[in-house]
């Protein structure tokens, strides 16, 4: 239980609703900022303006998965207001106050450092990334179906990157009957591809592989789908880039060549916000329980 702990949820999207639900179920006192247009209510949660929060009593602040906007504004889909988090506000919180976010843009990292508060980047955690790879893979399937006129079954698919997301995506498309090739750099990743029954190739060989592909799914956050590779692609090829901004595709050249390429960010929150929110809620509350035990000691 989280009885006695006070938490502020600052903006966000539908994923935050699952976090709020979990926090209130565990008896935390929850303040909601940026939810004035939300009709749903939660027992134990109250809507509040950012500047009126009891910062000196807060044990945790939960921000949107994208952290803060470059201006310091808190993004929310449940309000037309634009609350802005400041160093002064953070400095009013107790020393033990935890800041939770998905990723941390420079403005948020700097604020946390200036205020001397612990910033927990949830998407840096292996457990969150692995759980999130499931709705990400399903979202990639959804996009492939929506944006192509051929079946996944029997198509030639290249998945670039053998990290947590790449592995789930490759397995999902292979299970749907695609002929999956896995592009990677590390020898152990190429070996894993063989173990999974996939066809491995070095990322540097993508231009040579490109002519035979129908679908390319990238998970590598650096430029790997270059103009040289795009120039070899057939007109019907569809590129789904799952890497963080700015992605790993030369989008300008792809557009010039008439190749459809989409940077698909935040798929878990789009295709399965309930599940994605439950994943975050479980990790956040577990960490808060541990912090409460330490605080109690």
C-alpha cells in the first residue's frame, strides 16, 4: 500500500489514467494537474492547479512519458491549459521527492539537476522496454496493414536492430508468415537471428538487400536507411521507423523517391494506452513502495 504518500500527476495522455487508478487503489493521495477536462473521477484524487500544489508535502511527481516541452510546458490531452514546471516549484519539494518520466529531454534533466531531485527515466529500464515492445510490435503490424496493399504473410521484411523492440518486432512478423531478415552490427545479434530462424545481414549491406524488400522496420536511432539504400528500393516499399527522433531514415530522400516512410513514435500509447499505462503504473508503484520503505527506515 501507499497509504500516507502524496503524489502529483502532471498532464500526459490516456496512459496516465491507469497510473492514477493504480495509485488511488493503493491509497495514495493523488493531485491531478492538467485534467480539468477529464470527466472521469477517481476516489482519492483531486484536480488542482500546478501553482497551488502543496509541493512541500509531495513524495513524487509523475510527468508525461515525453517529459517536458522545450519551453518547460507540461503536455496534456485533458486540458487546454499550458502549465509550466519551474525550478522554484521543484525546489519546494522534499529532498526525497521522486520525479518519474518516460524519457528526459534536456530541459527536464536540467531542472532535476538544479533542484537536486532524483529523476527516474522509465523507458531506460529493461522491464519497461521489454513490456512496451509488445504493443509496439502490434502497432507496427497495424501500420503495415493500413499502409500497404499486400499481405504480411509471404512478404519480405527487414527488421533493423536486435534490441528489445527489434527482437519482438522480428518475432511477431515471422509468426505472421513474413520472410524476415534481421539487420544488425554485433555478431551476437546476428547469431541470435539465426537461432530464431531469421536471415541475418550486416546493416552495411542494406543497400544490397533493399531491392528484394517489401517492408522495412527500423529500431536503430541513427541514420541507417540511407539514400543509397532507398535508391535501390522498389516503389511499393513501406518504411516504419520506430526509433526515437529524428529516426534512422533519410525521410527527405524517401519522399523525393516516392517511398512511403513514417516515423512512428509512441505506438504503445496509441494502439494500447490501457496496457501501456498498466505497465508504467506497476513499475512506478513498485518503486514508490521501495522508496516508502526506505523513507520509513
